[in-house]
C-alpha cells in the first residue's frame, strides 16, 4: 500500500482534538515534538524503519543519521543473523523501542519522521492506520472515533453508542485517549466496543473548524490561535475525569476562572482548607484541570467542591472573568511593570483592586512619631494606637473617605454601607469624624468591618462629646478592603441629624 504525506491542516486538527482535552483554552505547540504510538506519524516511522527498502545506506545517506544510530537501528531490526526477512528479525513495534537504540534521540527521530512524511510512509485520510483487536481503522475513522471517545457524554456512550457500563467507566477514566491503539487497551472496550464507537463516530457530523466564536452556531471556538484553527465545541461536552471527578468543558472553564481569580476567602468558602486555598493561590496561573488536580492538598473532594462552587455561582464567575475597569485590576498581571494589584474586595460584585508600586521606599518600616517624620512618599502608621510611636508605610496604604450627612428618625436606627478598596490587607488606624446638628439624644454608633465584626464608635454612657474625632481600634487581622457599615441607633423621641462625616483608615500587610 502506498501512503501519502499527511496534509498540515488535517494533522493540526488531529493533534488539536487530543491537545484540547488538557485544557479548554490550550492550543498545540508546533515547537513540541513527540510521537505517540498508534498515531499516524508514529505508524509511519515504524513502517519506514521496518520496510525492506530501508537499509543502512538509506538511514546514513538519505536520512542523514549518525552512522552509529543507523547501524544500531538496522542491527536491531534484522536480528542476530543480520539478514532481513528471517525468523530472528525484531521489527520495531513501538517508538520507545526506536529510542532505546544507542545514539538515537529526539533529533534522530525528527529526521526519520521528516523522511517518512516526505516519502509517503505516513498514512492519511482513507489510508489504513492499523488493525486493532481485529477491527481495521483508516486515519479518518480513527480521528472521528477518538473525537467521540474523548468528548462524548456518558449518556451518549451508553444510549447512542451502546457501550457497557464497565467500558464507559474505563473510557472516562482513561481520557484523554491519544490513539485507537490506546483505546483498544482500555478494559472492557474490546472488538465490539471499537466497532460500535467507529460506527457511531461515522454517523455524526465532523467537527467544524473555526477561528472565532462567530464561526460556531451555538458552541464556542476552542483551540484557535496563531495559524492554528480551532474547533467548535459545546460547553456540555465532557472534558474528562480527573481524580475521579468529571468535568464538562464549561465546568472546567468556570472552575479555572475561580481557581485563578477568586480571593482566598472565596476559595475557602467553596469548602477548601486553608492550606489547599493557599496552595492554589501560590500555583497561579493554573492552565488546566490536571494542573489544578496536581496542586498539593487539592484532592478529589477539593476538585468536586470547586467545580460545584463555580457551577452554583455563575454571577461570580462572570464577574471574575470580566476584564477589570480602566484604572482597576483583578490580578497582578493587569498592572504595568512590577506593580501589584492591592486591595481587592473579598465580597460583592466589584472584586477589583488598585495597581500600586511593589518597590520598597527608602525608610519603609522605620519607626516614626509626631516629630520624627517619614521620607517623601510614606506616612506614619499607628500613631493612634497608644504605642508612642509608629512605623513608615507607603502613602497608598492610607485613605480618607468623606460622606454626606444623614438623619435618624426617633426611636429608630439606620445603617450606611460603603466600600474601602485599594489598601493593604488589614487596618491599623481608624479615625471617625462626625457631629450631630440637632439636640443631644441617646445615640449609639457601631462600625462594622467586611467580616461582620462590629466595634462601638460612640456610646452615650461615655463621658465625652459626640462631636469630634473618635479613635477606633481594629479587629485583629481581619480584612480592611471590602464592604463596611456605620450603624446608628437613636433611642430618643426626636430625630437626630448628622452633618457631613469622614473616616480615616490606614493599613498594613498581614
């Protein structure tokens, strides 16, 4: 049989189908060279090396291998008697056997493949790829069968293809399956399973090549990039089973968005331990579900919880995936140069922060006081803490917030919510400034931080006037960035009106 050279678009699409199973957004790299047994290129290499017309002279002069490599390959194939076509021949059956020959490495294998492609040894299209468990497959049939084996939902494999439960379980656990040769070795598939998969694969339309989502009707274009075409795939197609946890393409996309962009608090709220959440943040960016599954302390339970959390919170996933507004950031990569994304809100719809310089200022961390000032670009943190001293921090770690006045009806209460963002991680100084403009009344004020912890801001039983600056002491290491509340309770029988008020906040890294 004469084989033709495999056209590049067909080969690219074949590789894309296998590569896309690692991650929904991945594309095949033309710089990565690997031959997988059972794929057309590997079949062609083995066919060329095992052909009677392939001699030492062919490998030495035409393929231009190292003489020692050429001698080793021919000696291995022809067996101890050194004669081709006798009973002691040892034809190559796997690529590993080829690479096990001394002086044969990736560079030699690449030259052999180039020669095999140029001289018609690599099968293509309707050419026979191989016979597996007694079932013959052409290249096109193998490509279609692998597409079904790797992407069809469990229900499709059961009801439409007609596979048994054990065979379906074996296929799901083996994904991604790189070749029909590998598929034939999956337990309980057997000749009947191969024939049914092939028959179903040939009965459904082939995948639609695409460059953008606009090329797909009700699907998404996955794998397109550079000169490589993508294929249209539906979000509900099964990507694979990882550590026993199944993921559709859409679930994988959403889970990776959460793993890469959510805050540690959000990841922990999905049910992950502190150690697992910290390791997820440290491993970013995570390019695929297998990469996520390999993070220390992220096991099957964590994978399932992240998947279910992403599935149950589509609004959060959409918000995380939406590019940050101009001047804001979601991750450090959104910032220019070496700047970092500081002060991301842990809750709410706007989980963005502000880009701030990462470089250390002169004198940062030095002691300071009312009379001993910090260098330009820094301020003295902690002067309200009764330490008698403070320490210098970058100026972006402080902020003042101004608010309009308000009225609290008699025998009633009100809550004013506001957001603090763009600071470090925990508060240090909190100074509340406000005054009432009406008659004195029994009013109580509490300030509540993003974690829901309240602290008294003013109590009428204290012997001090309401008007003025009120120094508050923050709650340990709880977050400064997020949604805050000023709760005001009026126990009197007359309304109380407050004029414009403000809050000064300084912060530090936890």
